[in-house]
């Protein structure tokens, strides 16, 4: 008798919980005014998720101008398209001259050691003088000019003393 009463009680409570969940799902609150405005601000999208009229500027990058005249950049990512304003996109892609500048660490006969700072530390490599590319040749020229200027300055200081 006790087991039958317990089973009936569990069944009754389970059906009440199920009824409340379905009632909550069916009676969703109406969208508030800010949500409606936000939905209206979204541009009409094509099937790919890009706004209609977006122009391809590079592989995986699109440019789109909204009705207010603001320009947006859409970049394709593994998770979909990422949107940013054109000004912010340009600011993020700027690389300062010193960040990409190659520095000559030393010259050992016919071999030159180069260094360049990067996001993971300092990148170091060596190259023969005959195998230099244009960036490395410019770095070597800057190094030699500094060396010759430094030697000239030290000679001037020695002559003054």
C-alpha cells in the first residue's frame, strides 16, 4: 500500500513539473522596445551572413557601407563573420616601423647575424653577404653607417683630448 501511494505521488509531482515547463515555454514575454530597435538596425543579410551589397576587398574580407554612411569591415573567421568599423580595423592593422625593423646583431666575416622583435620574443637568423634580400641589405647598410659614424666620433674625441 505504501509503495502504491509513493508511486502515485511521484507521478503526480512529475506531471506538475512538466506542465509548468511547457507553460513557461508557450508564454514567452513580448520583445521589449530596445530589442525591437536593435533587430531593426541589423542590415538585411544574405544567405552567407554578410549584409547585402558588401564588396569583397580581399580574401575573407568584405567592406559594407550602412545607410548612415558608416563603413564596416567584415572578416571571415572559423566561427562566422566578425564586424568592426573601418577606423578600428585600420588602427588594428597599423604596424609601427620599429616593430618590423630588422637589426644587425653582428658581423662575423662573411656571415651577418640579424634580429627582429616579434610577438613571441626575438627572431634571430644568419645569412651570407651574397644571399641578402633587400630588407637585410638595408639593415646592413644602416649598421655600417652607424659603425662608421661611431668610429669617426671616437676619433674626434681622441683628437680633442
